[in-house]
């Protein structure tokens, strides 16, 4: 059964320390949550969201609000629909011919799927970083300048250079590449640097939201830690929604966590659903649903 998100009501503010270990599960998060007893500042909302791939009803009746300038993690076992839901937030599912989205996704209260909404503009405002870093075979500069160049806005050479440098700084890559960012290929960077380059490319178009689909799954622990630190900087300016199969990562980095699982319907068809959505510290320490408890304690999935 899909549950209503507690964060909208402020109910469930954590009272005890979370069980999960991780350097950033601290009072800081709980205080953060405590400040949020007031109504949540919702930037994007889904209501009864259904996604089909052809006849396959993959994700059912997902209702959740995403808070501005926070990190929201989507967790759950493989195949429960996390990436599918993530792609609804910037209409990336439009690019999958068999995919069909029903229900509502609203961004600043506007229907993201309305006929007059340009999906390209949506993807500028809601950027995305993928599991495998995917720089273009071009210089670091060209990788970051690409979005602004195709946006239709005319930038002077200096303005474009400033924008690229700011984006590289914003993605914590500048210090490592400043000597050769105009000549070195993005493909010549390490995996972790390439992922930060992709983040720089996403923020160069000045989005409001950054979607991250398992951004660290191809990275080593040091590169992962750098990206996790970077997320804490990014969230000062952007809203971050991250899919991760790594529960510790969700617990370390996010303010709120949505736990999805796969279920079987009356006809034996598998589908993904949102089980529980709450403050991360609450969900990991005192979940409401036994399926969440089983998952976070490693008894399932
Ligand atoms: P998760 O991100 O939780 O691993 P996904 O969103 O990738 O889950 O997948 C949810 C379900 O939708 C799975 O059953 C998966 O096989 C199916 N699915 C995902 N992408 C496609 C696609 N392009 N075409 C058909 N089925 C898909």
C-alpha cells in the first residue's frame, strides 16, 4: 500500500538517534528536520503517478512531495521503479518509446506534462547525472559550455568562460583542471573527475533541480566520498534527488528518503510502489512499515 508522505505534515520528526552508521547522520540532520515542522517548501510533487512500459504497469500510484534545497533519496531493491520515477521528474521517460506516464507531476504547481510544456526546457531546469559518467569526446571547457551554447542565449566569450569556470568550481573540479581545461579531453579525466565534470555540465545550464541516478555506483570509495561532499554544497543552491542502491549513502547524504519496493498484484504482475517516505533519520531509525524495517535491517532485498 502506498503511504502518504509524512513530511508534508511534519509528523514523525525524529526523536532518537538513527541506527545506521555514517559520518553525517548527526544532530545536524535532526535539527534540520526539526526546523521543518512548518509546511514543507515543495518544489515538485507527484500524485498517483503511474508509469507503463507498453502493457507493463511498472510503477503504481506514487504520491510524494519533494522539498526544495534538500536531498531526497529514492531507495529500494533493484527493479522497484526508482529510476523510472526519477525520470518522471524531467520527462526523460519521454525518450523511451514504450513509456507512458499517467497521474500528475507538478513543478512549482504547474503540470510538467501539460501540452504547452517544452520537455527540453524542463530538462534544462531539471538536470540529470547518470550512473556512468558520460562526458562528450571534447575538451573539459567544451563539455561544460555545451549546454549554455545550445540554449539559444548569446554569451560573449568572456561570459561563457566565466560560466564554465563557475560551473567547474561549483562541481569541485576547478582546482584539479584549471591548468588545462581548455585543451584536455573530458575523457582523459579519472572516473570520479568525469562524474564531477558531468555535474559541472548539468549546473552550467543553471537548473533548479539535479537528478542523480546512482551517480557513485561506478566510482571507488574516495571518488564517492568527494561526490557525497559535493552534494552537501550543491544542495545549498539546488534541489537534489538521488537514486541509490546504497542504503548507507542514502543515510549519509539525504534529508528525506523514499523507500520503494516491488509487489505482486492480483494477477501476479510485478510492480513498483512507494512504501514509506519520511525524514531520513526517522526512516532509518524508526520506520512505520515492516517492509521498510526488513529492508533497512538487511532481512530483504
Ligand atoms: P530500479 O531503478 O528500482 O532498479 P527501474 O525503474 O529501472 O527500477 O525498473 C522498474 C521496472 O520497469 C523493472 O521491472 C524494469 O524491468 C522495467 N523497466 C525499466 N526500464 C524499462 C524499459 N525501458 N522498457 C521496459 N521495461 C523497463
